[in-house]
């Protein structure tokens, strides 16, 4: 059977010091390993946030504009971070046309687990979920007010990262003023808290309970 693509790493245009200040361990090379996935921090530039991702075993690198490359690196094996993060729960991408992006990702061999329709706190009403190893790639149809929605022929774009926390209350305490107010997640029985923009990280960041 053909192997399904799995997420090896994310490339983020941020300074390592900013992530260390938010409770993440970052090595001397600027790599922050969370669970089995590496986050490669390449410093701030003209673009912010997630500027690339690497997949093992993609059938194609045409992912509707998502900046992707192929990787043969083995999975990371990271210890829990000081902020309680133990893995990447999901990576969020925004799409102006959900069906188009879903078709491209399925053509690349990604494992579509489900489609969801229903309101979310961010204003989107439709999402698709792909399993990419330990993490999920959540593709969200951009709500009308989002810049991605203003260009219906434009590419899908990476947007944010949700980390799995061992103990969400302990994570909130560790982050202090950098943590927002915990709330119920879309997934029943789970809680989520967002990292405040004052933390200075480029991507939208959240932490979720198991």
C-alpha cells in the first residue's frame, strides 16, 4: 500500500528567542521539536508566520499553493516543553475555496478523515481534516472578512498551530499574561486557550487539552 504523507516540519519566520520566551525549548540551530514534528525558526523577514512545511511521501507537491517540500527526515522525539506542549494537535490552513484545496490535497495522497459544517469561534462554517502522522492538517474555508477570502482564485495559506498540552491549567499558569481565557473547543470534552498577540509569535497559536 502506498504510504500516506506525514508532517516532518514547519518553517516559521520568527526569532528563536521569541519562542523561548513563550516556554518552548529551541536548540542552537533554531529548531523547536514538539512531539514528532520540528518547527524550524528562520528569523523574521518580509513574511511572517508559517512560510513552509515539509512532508514525507507526498504523491505531489501541488497543494493548492501551500508552500511544501519533500523530506526524508525521521520523526523527532521531543520532551515536553516548559509551557506544557507535548505535540502538535493540528496545523490550520486557510483556503478561499475549500473543495479546490481538498481535491489538491487528496490528489497528493493526504488522508482526508472528515468534512465538517458548522459555526466556529473564528467565523468559518466549513473545515476539512487530514491526518498527517501525529498531527492533523485542518483546512478552513476562510470567512468572508478574512483576507484570504477576498481573492477566491488565490492560494491556500498556512495560518496557525494548535499544540496539545498535558495539563491546560498548568499551561495557562506557565504562560501568565500571555495566555487568553480558556474556553470549550469545537471538539466535545476539550478546552482551548489562545496565545496573546503580545507574545510576538507570527502564527496564530493555541493550546488544547487532551
